[in-house]
């Protein structure tokens, strides 16, 4: 049974690698900054430490390590972030920034990583990857820093079109939006004493899925639940 699961895992991983490789043909390394009304929310550290879902690198082939609150966790423990950012006013703001006539939230029931808060403490990281996008639309990723302490070394890092590594520094009070499925990016390793918390919001221009897209999304969710991928 264990061997069977490993075979399935590697087949799915291969599919994701192929999809990621295709994204090079529409590579877009544009990062757009915009101001956001938010305070440095250090109280979230203990909350996420206690309630957060652990992404264990020992279970995901050393792909990522951090703690995550999904949409339900946020709703139950810090719903003010849903009130503030999961609404039409915020959506209209992003539509204007990215110049899209249609833009919707990716349903967090369909995709558990569509609206999450992540905590990066000592040794936490995320390897280079493309964000998965199984919807029929263009995907946009919004990152809003909620807490950064003075020892933080955990930053969004991208490969630009010339394959140069570029560190994206986002201070409290600013946010970014970019095509997460069209640019190779990672989160650099957090050093001792460092703490970083970010709200990640995923949007799409078309929330519909093809039959293959629905299947791949279900497989992606399975990977997240069983392998903390």
C-alpha cells in the first residue's frame, strides 16, 4: 500500500512539473506594489503556533516548512482579516491595479490554499515553484505582510526573465500582486529569531474548471492534506 501511494505521488508530481514547465512560455515577473491599511500584528505568532497546520518538510520531499491557517481557521480565530480583505471593495481595488474587468476570489472550499495566513519561523522556507492554477482563468496572487520582526530573513524571492534571483521586500503597510503561476518563486529560509507572517489571497479571471482541472485540483488538495505539500 505504501509503495502504491509513492507511485501515485510521483506520477502527480511529474504532472505538476510538466504544468510548471509550460508556464515558462507565458513567464511574467512583474511585481506590482500597492499601499494597504494594516498594522504589525505580532499577536498572530502565538495564535498560528497553536492553531496552524504544520507543513512538514520530512513529508513533502523538503519542499516547504511553515505553519498555515486556512480560510476556516481564519474565520474561527481572526475573522477580521476575512472582513477586511474578502469582499467586493478589495476585489475592485485589485481589478483596477491589474487592469482586469473580471476578477473573483478562488473558492477556498475548492482550493484550501486560496486564502491563507502563513507563519515562517526558524528554518522555515519554501522551495522554488509555480503556484498551481487549475481554473480556466488567469491567476493572481496577493501577498499582504501582517507581521515582520527585526530578525526576519524570510522573503519572497523570484527568478526574473533573465533567470537572475531577485529578493522582493514588502514592508508592513504595503502589499504586492503578481501572476504566481507564471513566475518561478520561493520563500527564503528563516534564520534564528526571525518571524514573518503573510496573508496570501489567490484570485482568478475565470473560476470555472475543466474536467481535468477539477481532477487535478482534487489531487492537489489530497497532496496538501496527506503530505503537507
